[in-house]
């Protein structure tokens, strides 16, 4: 499943500590997570 997300949405998810979802989204975009969990 392809997930489209803007940098602002990604940042908001990080700020709300939705780490598992963010990690999954980042990997789905082909970019490894930039911040440790």
C-alpha cells in the first residue's frame, strides 16, 4: 500500500509521538527514519 504524506504531516506525527506510524511511513517512502524511537 502506498502512503502519500507531506513533510508537514510527517513532522506533526513526530511531534505527537506517533513513532510507530511515522517509522512505517518513512520506510514506505524508501527513507530510513531520521530520528531514533
